[in-house]
C-alpha cells in the first residue's frame, strides 16, 4: 500500500500534482522488491542515480519505498564505505568505486530527514553515510580536491572532476548537517567542505577539463559552492552554448542532443539562485520528453535526427524532474537541500594560505 501524502509538488502550467504522482508511480513500478531502483526495468543501476530516485520518492510521499531504497544501499555497501560504479541485481558490473557515488547517500538521507523528521531512521543510516564520506575523504589530495575514483586494486584516480567535486561539496555539507542533527558533529567534514567549495568556486583549473559538458557549467551552483553575483555571471556566460530554446539544454556543447536530467538539474541551480521564472520555462521546455501514459521521461532527444535517444526512459530523469518541480514550488522541506539548505556555516577563514591558493595562481 502506498503511503503517498497530499501536498505533492506542482508547477502551474507545466506539471500538476497528478502528473507528478504519475511520474512517481513509474519509479515505484521500476523498484525491485529488495529496494533497488535501476535505470529502467530490469536494467543496471549506480548509487548516485539510485539515491536521486529515492529522493524523488520521499518528495512525493512514498516514504516506505524510499526507506527500502536507502536500506538496500546498506546491504550492498563495501567494507571500505564505497559501492561499485555499476550494479545489476546486486552484483558488481563495473568494479570502479567513484567518489561522488559514495558521497551522495548523505544528501539523500539528509533530504529524507528534512521531509519526515524521522531521526530513528537517520540514525540507522548513519553508518552508511559515515562510511561513504570516509571513503571520499580517503581520496582527498593535500590541496583539498577529491580524486574521482579508486580502482579495484585500491589505486586512486589521477585527476579530480569539477562536477563530481561540486556534488561532493554538497554531500559533505549535508553529511555535516546530519551529524549535527544526530548529535554526532563532524568538524573535519565541515572543514573539508570549505576547502573543496573554495577550489570549485575559485580554482577551476585544478580539475580535469570537461567544459564541453553542461554539468561542469551549472554544478558549481547546484552543489552550493557558487552563489550570488558569481552564479548569475556563470549562468549567463554559457547560456547560449548549452540552452536550446524550446527543447532543453545540451548534454555536451558540440552535440545536437538535449537531455531531461541535465535540464532539470539546471532548473535546480536556477531555483537556488531565486530564478524560478526562468527555471519554470526550462522545465516546460522538456515536457516533449514525457510519456503521458505513465509519467516516464525519455533520457534525451537528438534534434537533428528528430528522435528520442537513447531508447530508454531513465528513472533518474523522472526523478530529476520531480526534484526540480519541488525546488520551484517548495512543496516539501526537502527542497531546501537545493534552494536554502540548513547547513553549517563554512568553518573559519581558511583561505588563502591553507588551501594552497598561492601555489595555484603562480
């Protein structure tokens, strides 16, 4: 039996509560009895997208399904706190352990706690969150960025990614907030978040160049490292590069391919900036990807070939749409994870000496 509650997210003129409920139903229909949420029925999954789907279930009142999704994570977490980059039926398909995957359960559990107030469940999930964060911090360089992954032999990657580190910045702050709420303060996590956020905001050159990907454009805002005038400047700088009017945003700048999840994530970033009117227009632009029968969304649209591609209706795209709608309308307290997070203040004036700025700008 569903425990869906009233007060569903809705964006007037774009998606009503019934539309959102139908998309949540698609997620529910894809979830396995064990709690896993694959990319599509019978497919593989990764932990980051699984958590995104669990967050969408929390935001639509399907609290028991969300709890099962988080509990499933505990059962497949490795002893070092990580998860394989790709799993199918609970078994590793890709054994690489990505840092942003290990970090993201902290965002999901904090989001679920904001919505439900269920501290007992958050306490139960605390070891999972702590293990993931400790794995992440094991990939931290002396300068403060997080190497992107660890291979099956235990070797760290040789570079850090801007999008991944922006997401990890959000996760570290959510993890620290969760620790404070549960009486388990983690000042080292707060300090790590402060260092990492500074690098994301001020020293993009320390990260591998992935600037052709739209995520590197908006994720520093979405992850909370860039705000205010700097965020507006960043959005304006590459708006025409990525935004295709009436269709959404490109996944990569040099391909005629718009994607629903990236567009929805840009909407989250715009909501964090207070640009809700602009975000609403973008969310409306991607409704051509929606299947009206069950509320699922095609992953993307190749507008030169005039076809949906790839031929999949990804759960995480529907989840991103739900979370974007919630951020625009503020239907649940969980929206504050993106728009006005109740997170610890940055810890002290740690810059410039301790972040290595002098070395970075020589």
